[in-house]
C-alpha cells in the first residue's frame, strides 16, 4: 500500500492541488495531512475546503490553533508577536469563515492507526507537543525519549518544514517537510511517500514537486499580506524578512 503524507500546506492551494495530483499519479491510495493548513499563504479557507472535499484525514497544527484562538478571542490572542508575523496571523484569521473554524476545531491532535499490520503515528511536531521538532539529526536515544514507552513502526510528523525519511531503531521516521511553504532554498514543496506492506519493513522517500508558484505569488500581491512573502515563496525560504 502506497501512502502519501502532507504537512504544512500553509494556505498554498495551488501547491496542495499539485501535491494531491502528483501523489495519485504515483499510485498513492491514501493521503494524510499532518497539520498547519493555514498561515503565510493567501488561500487558507480554500485549502481547508479542499481537504474536506477530498476527505483527507487531517490533524491540527500549532499555527491552526493560533488562528482558532484569534478567531474566537480577537487580536489579543496574538500576544506579543513581531509586527509582520502578527499581521499574517490576523489576516489569516480574518479570511476564514465560521465553517472553516469549526472544521479546524474538530481536528484531532494526532492519529494512531494500523496500516497493513504496521503501527502508524501521525503528529504535527512530535509526541511531546505540536511545537516540538524532529530533525534529521535525531538520535535513537532522543527519539525514544520523545516516544516514551511506545514504538510505532512508522512515525510521521511535520512542523520543521525540513523533509527527511530515516530509520531510527525499529521506527521509520518521516518528516513530510512542507507541501506549501518550503524553507531550505528549494522552492519546490515536498511530501512523503511510504510503502507499507504486510510482513515487510516499511520504506519511504521524499518527493519534491512543481506547482504554479506564480498563482500563489500573484494572489499574495493582491492581499494586505506582507509583500516580502512573495520572495519567500519564490525562493523557497521562510521568515527572511520577518526577523
């Protein structure tokens, strides 16, 4: 069974559309999303609508939680964020309707299921928290500390926007990277493909894919989002102008 895992779409509808089409063309029979559908990109509502329409199992991310808080509590929920980051968050919250907020609020914080006899865990950050991170440098001891007493066959996460697949001990660790807002200098977004078969060791790989960046960049220019975001999406960077 070939499974696609997406994460950190961040309001980039053209990238999501391209990722789904690419995964299906490669033979993926199931797609999961590991959170952070909103923020930075100009299509937050549309991304959520497409995930619902396609019935893609999805968990909530830390940015999605911030958006929900602002939508329910007002700008004060943005706290003491830097000016441009605050502007992005407030813009995103203002461009979601009540149905989308209900959808985001209904999402679980993680998924645990069996795929072809393999235990699969999906978290946004890590089993520790949504904002915790798993990087390619993760050691076996470090992973075991995050997992506690559990030992899934496949652990899927996102949050860092740094894609990798690595076997650590008995667990295949998969960070999907970002399917909408890459940060490593490659403007192509990423997702992960994992093959899970009964009685066989799961294996996976990262896929980088092209999409209509101009559509996203042009849309940003027509909004009140910080214009520097256009260069970030064009270059495959993040927060270059937000520091």
